[in-house]
C-alpha cells in the first residue's frame, strides 16, 4: 500500500477540500437526498468553497484537521476532522493538526463569506436516532471523536481512509483517550479492521424522502492506557 503523507490542513487547501469532501458525500444516497431536487454537485462545491474557510478557523480549541496527500505530487487525496474532548484542548500530540489562527478581522471576513453561501439541506432529524445517541455517549466520558472522513470517489479503495484513521488512532493512543465514530456502511469495515467495536446500531428509514433506508453504526476504540 502506498505510504500516504498525513499532514495538517491549511486555508490554502480549501478548494481541494471542497472538491474532495462534496464529491465523497455525493456518492452517499442519504446525503444526496438532503438537497432539493436539481441541486448539482458543482454548485455545492462552489458553496462549500465559500464556507470551509470559516469552518476551519471556528472552534480551533477542540477541532483538528488532517489531510492525506500523494507523497510525490502533494495532491490532497482525503480529509479527516477530529474533535478533542473538554480538558484535552492543549494535548501536545494534536497541536500540529490545529489550524493556524487568523486575525479577528480575517475571522469576520471569513464568517461573512460563509454566511452568504447557499446551504439549505432538508432536515431529516426525525429519522436519526444515532446522532442523539452519540451525543449521549460523548457526555458520559471523554472521547476523541472522528467528526468527518472523506475521500474523493476517484481515490477510494486505495487505503487513504485507513491511513487517516490509523494516524488518529496513533495520536489517541499517545493522548490516552478512547475514540468514538458514527459510521455509514461504506466505511464500517475500515473501522472494524482497525479495532473499533460496535456499541450502537440504528436503522434510518428515509424511504419517504425517496431513499432505500440505511444503517448507521456507532463504534468505540479503546486505547491501551498503559502505553499512554
């Protein structure tokens, strides 16, 4: 398997992140159905390009952003966003993956740019039992949460997602904090092969929105506390 480089993200990555992330989720029927009929992928990429800079600089205390890149070309191939639990904001193991801070003036400009972007997904909260369950689990004990994992369809099946998750596992082991992830079927086997264990599974019935229904799984990875 290719040894991909895992690096911290920067604001310069925004165009590549928008293309990677929107294209990745566009292949997921449950996500595709969130958008009004006629919405085009290219349009969502444009809007995401407006929104992602603000998303990157928000919640810098707890969010960490990593990208997988081609070791020869430096091209972005995948993305992962991790959320640290309260009390671990200063974990040195994760400091390289924290987005560089920007001035208050630039933050305001990025927020204004994000606010004018179109982003109006249809709410399907009534069919979602896994997100509330994830929040309940996060409230019970500290977890490092994998908030977002995306690999462009052109690059799937090449071990990129695995490389990103393995990097997170390594850092979590050094930090001494267990991990939690809410997974769709497409990535479920990746997590299980890396040692995550299923702790909750729920069926999301989106048939009234034109979907086929799908399963979502919450998995936990327990670090070796003796090695942290």
